[in-house]
């Protein structure tokens, strides 16, 4: 019976999503080059290939580790569909993760189930729509709005990110929060490790810690 | 206005950016459609599915504010259309501005200086786009393999999947929160107040479940307001 649900779920969701994900990531990559092609044709703005590679190389030297580290580190939370959407639309820490987590907590789904994956997927989808609307509004009326807002409101905007992360940590803290936060702070304050090492180190050691605790609890239960 | 910015803000440039924005929406549309269609297989009602989507939409509003101000700053140097592109497609303001700067440096000029012309601007865009492609291509190629690896680790044990997921998300938020705590002042105060408010809201929600959907927004506003009052500029 269990096997059947897994198969149907794969057929109806996982396999089609992988196809949608691959095609969309590929088309998106190409679509991003359209403005460059236009500038080259219409204005003859064609930087020499050496300069293109140099600009890319300098940037990649900073960010290339994250091409791998971020998808791997966030995958256990985002799942397959969530990973495709999150890494196409970006804003992973400040929008995708919080929106998925709030939806899963409000709908009280059991973590790690297929239902929780679908709830997370739909919440991330909803948050991408918000992102596109917000991004579009900001571009067209952003400067106007900034000019009419009072200084105190603008000051509050400085604290958007700690407000998101503080709230989300509070929801998630009860289980492994003390361990994870202590570890991050120790790594950041006392070690010279770069960010791209600290993120996966924290994620995977917290997972290991969680699995260890779970097994310990289980074996205790078995002894009784 | 600088010459490159006149080109950057041309109506045609908006049109050239549109295809990428459409792909983002199309991807979400097709994936969400699959999720809605699969919901019944896992005993999820139509109402729950719609609620999940709505919560994602509403909860995104608060965090979206973080994008707002930096976008206005980006528009000043990159023009509207490219800012739109780089905000809707993966990329944070800091990443994009770093790439734009390196693109200019690779052309031997300073980003935004009088020598920074259309060709230099084109190189900045290419640095941003090529860098962003890294995430798109890696995820396009390997996301499904990550699923296979996770299945091997958990071995079909649902309890383990749950632990892996919740440990990972706790670690991610700890990581994201840590710098704001270390910054002290208004940032640390906001994180603490918002966190405490969230705990209180979750308690209250047991009586008034309606409130839950707005929990993130409420907790954020209270934390931000307190800090803006305690630490005015």
C-alpha cells in the first residue's frame, strides 16, 4: 500500500516537477542573456571576450563556492520543487524558507512527510508571486514611495532582516535551536572559517546531532 | 543623466527583461499546478492547498520589504530594467553590485565613473548574468540527484526525514540570525523582540487560529517598531 502511494506521488509530482525544473532553469539561463544580446546588436556594446571572462572570473572567485554549497545546504528544507523555485527566484533565506516554514507550522503538517513537502512547495510558489509583484512595484514606484514615507518608518526598514530571522528562529528553536545557534556563533567568533564553510558545517552537523538524539531516544525506548 | 543610464532605462530594455520574468512565473505556475493536482494523494484537501499557497503569498509581504530599499539604490546605478531582472531572478543586491563592479574593473574603469560607458555597462551585466547562471545551471542539473542522496541517508524512514528537515531549517535560521545578533544595537533588539512576539502569537493562536496566517507579519512589525523607537537614526 505504502509503495503504491510512493509510486503515484512520484508519477504525479516528483517526475513532472524535475522535468519542469530542468526546462525552466535552462530557458531562464538563456533568457537572462537577452538584454546583453540586445545591447550588443543595437548599440554595438560588445565587450572583448577577455574582459567578459575577467569580469566573470573575479565575480565567480567570490561566489562560485555558493553555487554548490547553497543548494546542498538548503535542499533538506526546500525539497526538489522548492529548490528549483528558490534558486530561480532567489531570496532564499529571507523569503522562501520563512514562507515554507510558516505554512507548515500553521497547517500543522508532520515534518518530513509528502504532505509537508507539498505545503512547502505551494507556500514557496505563493511567495515567488509576492516577490515578482513586490519587485515590479519597487521598480516602478519605489523611489516615489521612499520620498513620501516618514523617516521613522524608513528607520524601521533597517530592521527587516533581523525581524524575519528572529521570528523564524523562535518558531524553530525548541528542537535544535540552542545547539545550532551556539555552534554558528562559536564558528563565526572563534574560527577564521569562511562563510561558505560555516553554512554547510552548521547544517550537516545539526542534522547529525538530530539523528544522533533520535537514535539515542529510540534505543532507550527499546530498552524499556 | 549619464549616457549609459539613458540606454539602461530605455523602453526596449524593459521588453528585453520580460522573458526572464515570464519564465519565473511560468515555472511557479506549472509546479504549483502539479502540487495542487497531487494534493489528494496525500490526503490534503483543496482548502488546505489553497491555504498553503495563500500563507506563502501573505508571509512573503513583510520580508519583501527588505528588497525594497536596496532596489531603489540599485536603480540609481544600474537602471530600472536590469535591477528588475536581477531582483526577480536569483541574486541579492550585494552579489549583483559586486559583480557589476568587477565587470567594470575587468574593462579597466571604475563602476559609475565618467569613463563608465555603454560597453562597460554591458560587461557589468554579463558579469551579473554569468555569475547568476552558476546557481541556475547547478540546480538545473543536480537538484534531482540531491533527492536521491537524501533518500539514501533517510532510507524511507519518515521520522528521519522530519529530523533532517527540521534540523536543517533550524541551522539555516541560526546561521542567518547570527550576524544580526552579533551586530548588537537595533538589529539584535529587533531579533529578540520579534522572536518573543512570535512565541506569544503562537500561544494566542491556539485560541484564535485566524491570526496564525499573519503571525510573521505581526511579529516583524512589532520588533521593527520597537527598535525604530529605541534606536532612532
